[in-house]
C-alpha cells in the first residue's frame, strides 16, 4: 500500500457499495487499484499521463473516473457513507454554509462550446452522431440542478470557479454546488440546502432538513430568511449594518430585529475547516479540468469528481 492509498479498513467499508462487473463483453480492472490511482491524482494534482505504473494504464484510471463522474457513482458512494453515519447517529445536523474560490489553471480553459455529450460511437456509420447513454443521464442531472455552463468565471482572484458547500458539525461536507467564480454567495443558499439529502437505511424519506443553519453576512437577505422560515429551519445569520439602519429608518414598518446568538455563531468555523480539508487535495485547490462534471462530480451535481472524492475520503477517515 502506497502513501495516501485506501487502508484495508477503508476498502472493506467501501467495497460493498461499488458497482459489480463492468462494460458489456469484458471485466473492469481491479476497483481498488483504480480508485487508488484516482486518489493519487486528486491528492497530488499530477497530469493523468504521469500516474505511476503501479496503478495500471492511465487511460483506464481516467476513463473510470470520467464515467463514474457522469453516471453519479461517486455521488452514490458518498450518499451511502453518509447514510451509514446518520443511522449510527454520527452526523451533527447543526449545518454551516459557506463558499470558497478555486483558481482555475490555464489548462481548464478552452472547452468546446457545443455540448460535450454528443460523441460518435465506435463503428457508427450515419448522418448524425448518437448520444452516449451515460452522458445523456448527465445532461438531465445538470439541467435539473441548473449548472451554469462549465462554471468558470472572472473574479478578483482571476480565472476562478466557486465551490458552495454545506458542512455538518464535524467538518464533513454534506452537499457541494459549483458556480462561476464571480457569483455571489447569498443567492446559492437555497440551491446548496436543496442538495442536502441523506437516505435512511430503513424505510422513510431521506433526511433533507438540518436542525440549525449557520451562515455569515453574505447570506442575510430577506429571501434567504423567508426560505429558512418556510422550511422550519432555525438559523443564526448576522444582519449587515446597512440592513439594520434601513430597518430602523422605516420605524414600525421595518419589522422586528432578527435574532442572533453570538455564542452559537462561533461554531460556524466548522465549514471553514471543511474547506481547508477539501483544499488539502491539490486537484481541488486548483482546477485543471475543462469540464465541470469531471472536476466536481459531487453529491449535488454529479459533475465534479475531485471534490466529491475528497469529501468521500474525509467521511471515510473521520
């Protein structure tokens, strides 16, 4: 076992969740070796062609990573790990929400404007190219969550992507959402919380509602507060000074001041620590992929594997 590879205990826990078999007419290479290859690349950020030979052909590792990003396998694995943790009572449902900007490498630019899901198949003869059935599912998932193109934009930090995430009270990501780097935090609160969904091991609907939500001043809009009240979620979000001033200037029409528990708000550091854990993986801290679904294939977008796999390993190792 190499440095950073899955331990025997981690593999025993993960193995039962993995899909059996492989493509028609053949068998997949050893899952453990391929996943360790993806982990090595996520941890170090090397180019796929530079993977050590002990992981097998780099094309096999890359294609497995790409396929599982598209069909939601990484999302499924993360969801099952979370489900087991929730059944054991090891999820702290005092959830914190925040975002982080990720600098995009110059190699992340230049993706084709046309949809990436139209591709000719082997031996195909005809006028129009068929659609890959795996990637057809991906298109529906991306449209469902409203992903914005390849999630690249220009911000103060340059060419960036932004990861919005919700973390539980033990600094573990529950949901991740991608946007271009210049998008604001506040408008994404609803989308992030809608992606929180932890299935139950027995009967019953997945758990989607936190006990409490903590967020900073970027999320203090009236729309966000109305959304949280409508779902019956208690929250601790500080009010900006200009909002306080406008409310007081309106007198009785300004409404009552928002409640704020400064002691509870100190726990919001959990999401900052979750971000630090994610960015410990070099392929998350810097974006190299052109396609968003290859960069983040997470529990929320079935798009960006690297952050999802990093989140998965964080859950396995805590």
